C-alpha cells in the first residue's frame, strides 16, 4: 500500500525539482520505519497459546514500535509538507483523511 501511495504522490502531485529531495528523504525514512516496525512485530508472541498478559504486553510493544516509527518519520513529513503549494497540500490532506480507518 505504501508503494502505491508513494507512486501516486510522485507521479501525480507534480512535484518540483525543489520538492523531490524532501520527498525522497521522506520515502526513505518511511521505508526504514516500516522495516523496523515489521522487525519488532516478528519478535513478539502472536501465538494463540500466549496468555492474556503476554498478548497485552505484545500489543503494547507493537503500539510502542508504531509510535517510534511515526516519531522517526514525522520530521521528514513536516519538511516535505512545508514545501508544497496550497493545491498540493489539499491533495495530500484529502489522501491522508481518506486513508484513516479508525
């Protein structure tokens, strides 16, 4: 899903030469964060035989890893977003709102 969204942004947002380095930095940071999160998930008990306290602890660790990933990507996202013009920002805003599944 991330690669599809990244391709959409790069190909359809009409990024300028000045915006591309910030975009590529964001993509690299996001991919690194996702890899770290996947690695953290692999170390956690997810088996049905795990006790309820083990499952709760594993959930906490997954959430902590997810927040750490967000923290590592947020500065690059903020730098990229700051370079966008109002029309580009509205397109990103709509894409992010549309991707929220609470």
